C-alpha cells in the first residue's frame, strides 16, 4: 500500500522560512518523479515544484521560483520543499505527489498525500 505523509506545516509570518516533509512508503521512491502542489482557499490546486527521479531536473512555478527549493533524500524516502521569503499568498494546503513521468501536469500524478496546512500571516 502506497502512503505519502506530509508534515511540517504551520503558522508563520511573512518573510519566514519553512521546510515541509513528505515521507513515502510502499513504492520505489528513487525511481519516481515527485511534485509539490498547493491549494489555497477558494482556488484550484496548482503546481508548485517538481523534481526528477535522479534529482537532476527541477522545475518551479513562477510564483515560487527563487524562493522555494525542492529536494529529496532517497535514503530516507523523503521529499522536501525548502520555502523561504514566505508571502501571504503562499497560504495553502500543500500536497506531495508522485508521478512515473516527468511532468507538471496534475493529472499525471497518481499518488497523493493528505496535505499539510501552511498559513502565512502579516
């Protein structure tokens, strides 16, 4: 059974940094591509960042480019986004997801975590 469990969310102030974690089990972590998505209140879920199975390719949405860094630790089966210079508009539920192909398209991700809430206050 595949499980993705996010953690690390919380309430932070604008300008702060935060690192989320996503621990995966039940699949071969190192052979999968991984992504982070988020859903703000009243909005559709959107792509945030992705990293390839080998870690050589990374891509980010324009809204987080330069502020977020996606990484993973294959030994720990864990995916991270390091989020810096957080803004009010970063407030959302953040989800990790797995894909068998390199893509930013949400529909191609077949396994999802339950999400973790990040709230940025002024």
